[in-house]
C-alpha cells in the first residue's frame, strides 16, 4: 500500500487519474444506472478503467464509489449493500495498484450525499457522519489508502466527512467544486476552504478543487487557495474542457494538448497533485503525464495567462468584476 503523505513529503508531483463516469459510459454504462453496481456486475471493466489510468501514468486512482453512500444508493434500492459495494470497489483498485511495479495510491472516492442539511433539509451532522463512516469503513476494508472526499459544496458536509474519516481511522483529502462565480454552490470561496482546512484535527493530507465548469475556472480557484495555503498540499482535478451536447451525447471540448497545458499551469499555480475530472480519458492523462514529467517551473500565472492558454472563464467570479457578497460564505443554498 502506498502512503499519500509519504509520496507528498518526497516532494514529487503526483498525477491523479481522470474521469470515472465518462469512461464507464464509453464501456457500456447506461444513463440512469448506478456506476457503483458495476463493481459487482462488471468487475473486469472497472479494473480495466483503473488499468488504463495506471498505464497512462497515474500515481493515484480513485475507486468507483462516488455515489457509494447509503443516501445515494437508496435511489437504486441498494442502501443495504454499502459496505459490500465499497469494499469490492477498493479491492478492484487495489488489485491494479499492487501489480503496477511502482507506488500507486488507492483513493476511496467519497462524493456528497445529495441531501441538504438542516434547517433546509432533513440531514443532520450526526446522520451525515454515520453515512460517511459506513462508506469509508467499506473502502478501508477493501484496501483504500486514503478517503478522497470530492465535489463538495458545503463546509457542513466536508466537516462530517472529515469526522467520519477520523472515526474510521483513515487519512483523508477533500476537494470542492467552485462552479458558481468562483464559489461553491453553497458560497464557499477558495480562501475560506483553506481557512477551514487549517482548523480541522486531524488535518487533511491535501485539499483542492475538482470538477466545476472548466480548466480555466478551476485554476483561478487553485490560485485563490495557494495564496493562502502555506504547508497544505493542493489538488487540481479539472474537467477536460467544457461539456457540449452533440445530438443526445455529452462531449467535452478539452483536447489532450489543452489538458497538458492545464497540467503545467496547475504546477506553476502551486498544485502538487494534478489530475482530470469529467471528460478526462486515457489519452488526456497520458498527455498530462508527459507534461508533468517535462515541466520546468515557470512564473505563477495570472488570470490573463490562464485565459490565454486555456480559454475564457465560464463562471467568472469577483476578480472578473462579478463580486459576490461575503455574507454568502455559510449559506446552505
């Protein structure tokens, strides 16, 4: 098993994998079906996904468990199989990682519950902790090295997941999706996320941004974090460009060349872990691997350079003249 903390301490830049859902759809997953069920129904395809990313150069592979908590699995009548599904998923990733011939971290993907916290919804902190603890216990039993809490939008939910990780006894990271004018849907700014992380005990191994609305926007969020994040490893895991409908199918605009440019800019922005999110395939990740390995440190980019290299911001925030009130920081809607 590979320790993410030890790999980061070595000073090495780490490459995280690409998309799970996008690539499983290409393998035959049907819209509306739970990707997590493939851990039982098509273990060969799940392992092929992980193998493709390892072959492309990934140092970190995420389990097929983004929606693997009881609240999400309830939508498919599978809430009673949380531990089984997550354990199997971690075992599939562990099988691929252990034969890689080099350290590959198995990161247990933990997505949001999909529910609102009180008073706007029925979810309490205690309930969320139990939900995340159940999922993480399965991931740990299957051999996950770290809980990879991702695509979060509220501090309440991140805190509950962090408490669950401590309860289960597994190190954790977390990333938020800054897709609303430079903030998360619940109003968190990149700087506020760093401040929040600095208050947690035990602390996260790394924090950052994933998904969102495109590589340009994500890098602006990363710049907002690294300006405040002394001593905290930062994760940048952007979508491969912008989603576009072609007929009834979603395609992402990002080419391997764009994602390679993004990887270099992410490193110059201060990220130590770089990967891809939605739309990122094996070819994208291979190009990113080459870019990371060949990278020579450059000046910290500004917004103008990011836009010139990767294209315009899709949801510009305060720095682009669309200022949002600080009072939104702790809103839950």
